[in-house]
DNA sequence: GTTCACGTTGAAGTCAGCTTCACGTCAAGG
DNA sequence: CCTTGACGTGAAGCTGACTTCAACGTGAAC
């Protein structure tokens, strides 16, 4: 153990729960930064842990890394998020979560209306309508969260 | 216009809302099938539209194409989904949506508790805790649905 | 018969968010 | 000093769901 207060990438990984490879990746994206030892190894100040907490929270809420970067860049001087920053940003996240919940709920209600009808009509069934709100994400799928993904056997 | 009741890939694409390339892709995965003209062009029976409605509904609910394939394979003889099939399968989807909504709601509640606390502690904050329910999807992100993704321009 | 929008193919590209690899270097404990 | 495990790099790979490409064939309308 070293007696200064800097963390190695392994220590930061263990404490933050991010893989070391992810930390390197985040650094390339400019989300976090590190100083270097004479030998070129990364050393992190403890505040990086807090920054990573912020990043994880944002990811949990569904922000892309680009969006996380943008959010972090609203912090003057690239400082780590303070309590006030956190409050301000998390409020916008709450609205986002609300919208996501609303969309899923609308989908569920559409499903309820469809159960038993058997229509499966492209024109009439909200669930299978490509022009539907929940399906309007562009070509292809509406992904549901990996983390929220039910182990599900969706009909298996 | 041809006077038989078969659809070209372009017509099927227009009516289903899937891109022609997606239809070819689905065929490779065995989700749909087509007969061929003497010249090798695809021709689809109208029931394929219904099958595609089913696929879109399943995708909207969050099933992967693998899961869709599995669900379709529970239909005896590879037939297209009937009303009874639809009822049976959509019931399992409802449970899935419920779970997803619950997970998002839990996340929002966690956020509510966190707003203003400013803790951002890896140990204490549910939102940023890597061991959290919503974050337990493995390394990295919890994706939120593309389709449910708020325009949010946190920077995208 | 000519035209030309529409169809065909396999291979490769795209996006996000990482992980893995191969191979060489660093640094802390004994 | 030596060993051993952690760390360094750039490049490439992975997953999922498609899209795009290039080069060519088809077929319905006029």
C-alpha cells in the first residue's frame, strides 16, 4: 500500500465498480482524468470516485456517455459535481424517468386493450402499429433496458 | 400491379413499416418466409403481414429477435399467430412490462430520495450504487429504450 | 421491344460501450 | 536484487439489429 492519497486504476475499479478497461475508456472520452507516475501509470485523486458515482447514476437513468459528458461539461472549470450541481441535474433526470415510465405504461395499457382482441391489425392495433408513439424511435426496435430486461422467456 | 394476392418485398415493406432490408434480415433469421418467382424474386402471402404485426408488437414490448423467434417457434407447425396464441403470449408480455415499469419506478423513487442529499456516495446512494437492482445488468450501462429515450439533448 | 423502377446477392459498415489481446513495463514485498 | 502481479498501449473484437454497397438480374408498363 502506498501512503499517499492517490488511487491506482485497480483500486479505483474495485471501489467504483467499473472495470479498469471502462475507466481507461472513460478517460479517452474525457469523462475522467488521471495523473501519471514517473513510469506512466495512472493515479487518480479521490474525487474521481465521486465523479464516477455521478456517471453511474446518470447511466442508470439512461443517459448516453455523450450526454454524461455534456452534463459534466456544464460544470464550470470541469470540476467534479457538487451538491448543487447534483440537485440541478437530477431534477432533469427525474422528468426523464417520468416520461419513460409514462411511455412504458402507455404501452402496457395498449397491450391490455389488445389482449384477447386478437386483431393484430397494422391499422388498428396500437401495439403493432409502426407509427405508434412507443415505436417511433426510427427503424427497428424499441429497446428495453438491459438492466430492466426480464429474464423473461417471452413466450419460450 | 399484379392481380394475384402475393406481395413483393417493396409492398410488404410499405405495408408493414419495416424496411425491405429488415425483411430480408428477418428471413435469414427464419422469422418470416417467402416464395420465389421464376426469376428469384420474393413473394409473400398476405398472412406475413400479420406475422410482422406480431413481430413488431413483440419488439415494442422489448423482446429481442431471438426471443421473438422462440415465441414464434412455440406455434405448432410454424403457423402464423392466431388469436389464442396472441392472447397467451401477450399475457406474459404484460408481466414483463409490469416488471420494467416497477424497476424504473424504483429508480425514480431512489432519485427522489437522492435529490438534494448530494451524497453521491458509492456506499449510500442507491442511484449510483453499482450493486443496485437497476444497475445489476452486468458491466456498464442500463440502456433505456431508444424509443422511450427523451429528446433530452443532454448532448447527444 | 424497350425501359427502368424494383429486385437480387454476400460482404461490409454502423452505432454504443465496452472487453480482449499481445506483448512489454512498473513497482512493491521479500 | 528478484519475483510477481498490476499496469501500459493500440488495435481488434463483440453484441444486436439492421443498413449500405456494388454490381447485376427481373418484370410490368408502355
